C-alpha cells in the first residue's frame, strides 16, 4: 500500500498493518505489512519490520495497562515506571 516514494527522506516508519499474502513457502503464505519494506527502508531513517515490529511493544503495554488497571480497581499500590 505504501512504498518508498511516498515517504520523506529519513522518516520513521511504524508499520502496524499485517496481511497474509500467497507465497511459495511451506505454509503457502507469508505475512507482510502495509508498507513495502524493501523500497521504504532505502529512504527511512528507521522502520519496523512485519512481523515482529510493534507486536512485542503492544503486548508489553497491554500487560502494563492490565496491572495498572487492576491496582487502581483494588486500591493496591504498584510502583510502575
């Protein structure tokens, strides 16, 4: 959907899209993002890969927010950064 011509030189590209496309692999598909990684990485200052880019941060923040919400609901003091 987005290629290197669409981004500014040195831009930070955070690709949160994930799509399954047919591929000649054992599974018959591969996972790709909304950004054409190969053309964008030539111009981007930083770029997240798909898969494996924002997923770990999403899970970390989900756990953080769950602990924070539980501590507020049960009036338990938890020292979170």
